[in-house]
C-alpha cells in the first residue's frame, strides 16, 4: 500500500473507485455568492460534492455569526444537519427551535426552513444534502420568504411526535459500558426503538441519528466510535460514504492508499472504493458518518475477506496434474 503525506489535500480516481481526503488546515469557509440580502453572517464550504466526483453526497461545513441569518428557503434535495458549536435557531415549517451542540435534524425535500443566530457567539454545524447539489444548470435552492423573526423559542422536544425529525445525542450514549451496566429507562431521549439502540461490534460502536424513522429516504447520518484496537477490515459499498473526524486519530485505507485521519479532517469514499479503518492508538476515535443513497436491505457491505476465502476454496477444489 502507498502512504500519503498527512498535509496533502487530494482526490484520487482509479480503476477500483474514487475517494477524497481534505485536511482541516486546508478548509476555508467563505460567504456564499449570489444570495443578496437573503443571507447575513453565513460562511460555508462544500467539503464533498460534485467537484470531487460525488453524485449522491453534498457535505458542507457552515458557520453563522452572531445576529446572522439565512432567510426562508426550500431545497429540492433532502437535507440534514449536526450542530458542532453554538446555539443556532432553525425554523422549520414556521416553528422555531433553539439548538445546541450535538443536536441534529432532518429537513425533508421541499420543507421551508430558515436559520438565525441570536447568541453572542458563532454557531458551527455540518450539513448533508442528498443527492449532491448541482454546480450548474437549474437551481436546487429556492428562496420562499424573508428571514425568520427573532423571538422566544425552545429546544425541540425529542419525544414529541410533532418534532420527530430532530435527534439529540446526549452524553454517554456512545459509551459501550452503558450497555453492560444498563441504561436508565425512565427518561429516554427518543421514543423507544431498536433503531436507536447502540450497536457495538469488533471494538466499534454505532449510533443512528438520521434515518427512516425520522423520515429520511435518500440518506442516513450516524455517529461512529472506535475503541483502541477497533478495526473494520477492507470492504466497499454500493453507496457513497462521508466521514467527518471529531476525536482521536485513525489509520484509514482507500484503494491501496494509507493515511491517518485526525479531528477536522474529511474523508469520502465512492461506490466500489475498497476502504478500511484501524484504531492503532491508545484512545478512542469518533467521527460523524453519512451514507447516500440509503443502504439496501441486503448486500450493503462487501468484505474482501469473504470473497478471498471463496477464491481460496475454489482454487483448492481445482483438479491438479496433467489433463
């Protein structure tokens, strides 16, 4: 395998697939062009999209300054968000919600929404669109109203069915030890469902955030945590994946290339790109991950080792000697 310098920004295409890595230090947010007075204080950067070869994934980092706003609009794409820092207010279908770090939510196709920041500090969030927004041709964002008015608002009540498109990742929900000890059941943060359970395997923990239960149909979003020694063997998918690193460092591979990912780095794999992860450190590793389109009911993972095993069995079964 080929090692890749840690400070490079690159996109590589080969006969097996496509992948893209962007380092934190190379990410620069900028004000959007062509929006006039519909936006104030917003800075944004597209991390994954058609510019790197993605078809189903539009992944961006957004920042909104104090007193900033994004006027009411709709998308012809399905959108979700995950708040990293700050307390932005999102208005969905005319109802404002006060968000905080680790809040996330879904904005279905064609649903009116707006953003504002009434706090004294900037807000920072990740944004996912499926399919990837266009970079030419007809627009996929349509401005439908003025900025949402400032005023009283409350955090989304995650258990209220009327706010079922929101989700909150609370402290300790990624802790595998809670599975052993038994989590409290008297005050769940979401309606009871196996879909919200923490899945743990091979030193890996996965917590679903945005999926069908919230109404998503074009993509999923989830949190991933690797314990020391956690490993996902080489595999590929019939879908695109994006990984935004939040904590720790992990060794990753993509189509024969080896590199280390750290906080703030972005990694994307296209359909058919063989990739893997291995936490060789003494600490945990955490990242936010998206998949688009949503995984099929079967065959969403293709592990090299399974087909290598079959190949070996077939070779063993071949007759030997002269015909």
